[in-house]
C-alpha cells in the first residue's frame, strides 16, 4: 500500500521512520516533509492544508492511506473532504472528522464535552466580546493563579497562566479586544489552575474501540529547571515513572473510556489519535486538554517504544479489529532532546548550515529532523525547533546521556538545547 503523510516536523519524521518499517508500506510520500523524512520516502511540494493538491497526489500515486500529522487540516475538515469525494472515499484516513476534531479546535467545545460525560477537568467559564465586562468581573473575583485559553487553534501559544489579577485582565483584553491570537481568541475560556505534574497519554481509536499506544512527559519551558518562556516542547521522556498500573487504571476508567464512549454516543466520526493532556494532581488524573493528533516531541519517544507495526494498527482501526490487536512496547526508557534556533521561541533566523549529521551515532540513538531542509550546500535550519535526538537506555539517566552525547556532535549557528530533560526522575 502507498501512504501519504501530511506534515513537516519531528512528529512526521518519527511517523515516517516507524511506518517505513512496516511490510504493509510500499511507498511513502510526505507533504511537505523535511530533510529527515526524505530518508524514508518522497517529499512532495505542497502543504498539509492544500486539500486539492493532496487529492491529485493520492490519485496519481495510487495512495491507499492518508496519515494526517498536524491539527490544522483535521480541524479544517480533510477527513470530510476525502469521505465526500467519490474518487477518494476508498482511502483510509487516519484522523477525525472536523466535528470530532473540535475536541482540539475549540476549548469551549472540549470543556462542554467533558462535562457532558463526567470527565474530570478544571472548573471554567467562557467569554466573548459580548460579555467582556462580565468576564472582567469573573477574573477579578477568581483565585490565583488563573488560566486563560484562546478558544481556537493558536499554534500552541494561546494559553496564559496569570499569577496576578492585573496580568489576567491584561491578557483577557489582549485576546478579545486586541485580537492577539486572531479569530482563535474571539472566545476565551477562563479556568482554575491545577497544581501538579503534566503528562500525556496517546490512544488510537476508531470511535468505538481504542488502544493505548504510549505515554510521555514533555518539557515545555525554554530554560533549564523549567524556567523561561513556553515553547512547542524542548524534550520528552517515556515511560514516566509515576505512571504505574494504578495511575493508568484511573486514566483508563475515568478519562479514556468515557471519552471514547462519548464520541460513540454523540456520533462523532473519529478514526485516529487522541492525545490526552493530563495533570497528575496528588495521584489523581485531570484533563487539561485534548489534541486530535500525536504530540511533538512526544511522538519522538512514543514511536521508538512502540514495537507493534503502526500501519497494521491503522488497518485494524479501519476494519474494526482494533480491539483484537496486541500492543507491545520496548521496555527500555526513551528520551528526546530538542535542538532549537537561537532566539526561539521568539524571533529566530533560518538557513543556518547544520554540521555533524553525517557523524555516526550510538546504535540506540535516532536523530529526528523537525525544522530542516535539504539544499545543494547541505542541510539547513528551517524552523525554531530544528532537531530531536532520541535515545534508548536501561535507565532514564542513560537515555538522556546518550541523547546529549549525540547532540554534542551536532552544531549550527545559535544552536541551543536543554541539558536537564528528565531531571526530576534521574
């Protein structure tokens, strides 16, 4: 079977690496891909939101499966686009319908969904320009810290944790009145702050049955010791030591099963990944957010630990046999460390030559490309997050050290990475 993968980041490189190992995968096409994905398939010259170009590619290359990496095309309805076109209906789409993707596409939708199905999440209220003054009063009377979330997609930047009422009111006005996040901030969800440790759980579902394919802990802050600005993710570890059988049973019983049952009950077409962003509050799991796709850089540790054939899982999702599949994991730890461009997550420069990629790395290490491109002069930086170096280890400390060792062989102008990924577990 020929497969088309949409996206261009480290998540897509990890998915391409994993899918290319499947005997079900004949040819792999990645749109637009990066310098790393080109090792496992053919990069295509169109973006993930160009549905018409995706259609042409699928017909010309006889694609049998479409795997959607980022959230934008899912929220924009690529599943529905394929389902509603007779020429494309036969293609398996790994990703939810636009209606189901609102679990990520609208914070207000996801909150209401959780309340309808009794899924534990922080108390909240939602406001728009119409009840802006009411929102200000609500914020002024709220306990601190307080969380403000732009309702729509804001490229991972639409969440503000305010430590003072003054900052909260300022952020509230910037979102709704000044349109800081464009249309994504036309509605703002204001919610209580949950104190705990943030973790992620990933499942593959057909909207009725599901399989847990991994869990991980991401490190969002740019600075060591979890300091500084939020980023798209500076590194990740899996498995997470406190996510033992008892904790995972709570996650399954209170969160995963009610979520999937809710999808079924509400007739939401969901054939793909669900990313559960959770907070461990004194041993109890609470949902912070849903995402309708795999995370980045979580994919760069989840895929290396997943021993089961990923394309086989997608096929089982499509043909109704997902409940009967066996999921096997590599029992070792996996840690990924992200190299980013100087200035990230603020302004940064691109087109910096990357050296050291040809240097052999440890057999337990994989270098995933995130923001790169190939040129006649070599591989250049092409984004804020540039490379994710993932390594296996018998301990978390060993895995992190292998990734750091490999990272020390790589360089580009302005390169920065955190040296303390997994610090609290070592």
